């Protein structure tokens, strides 16, 4: 059974930091591109950051220089360090595991991040 379990969300003031973590089980973690997506109120889902099995990273323009994605293949975890948070970062953040080779596209249950002004 595949599970992606996010943690680390919460309420923070603008300018603050949060670190999201996602623990994956039931998949061969190192074979998957891991990503963080978010859904803000009234908005569509957007990619925040992703990291490939070869540790190539990709970021949304809106978070470049503020967010850092990393992965630990030994611990089956992917993390998102979020600094200099802004109210517009408020959203539900979802962890994603994707492998086109394996036709896998798995999602976590989401964790709420709220940034107050």
C-alpha cells in the first residue's frame, strides 16, 4: 500500500519559516521524482518544487530563492524548507511521487500552511 504522509504545516507570520516533510512508503522511493504542489483558496493546483531521482530541482518562479526542496533516499523522505513566507503562500501543500517509467502518480493527503500578514 502506497502512502505519502506530510507533516510540518501550520500557522506562521509573514517572514517566518516552515519545513514540510513527506514520508513515503510502499514505493521504491529513489525511482520517483518527488514534488510539492499547493492549492490556494480559489486557485488551481500548482507545482511548487520538484526533485528528480538525480537530484535535479525545479521551482515555481514565485518561490525561487525562498524555498528549498531536498530528498533523503535512505529515509524515504522529501522536505520543503520554506523561508521568507508570504501571505500568498497560504495553501494546502501536497506531496507527490511520480514515475513515468512505472506509471506511478501518488499523492499525500495534504497539509495546511497559513501565513498571516
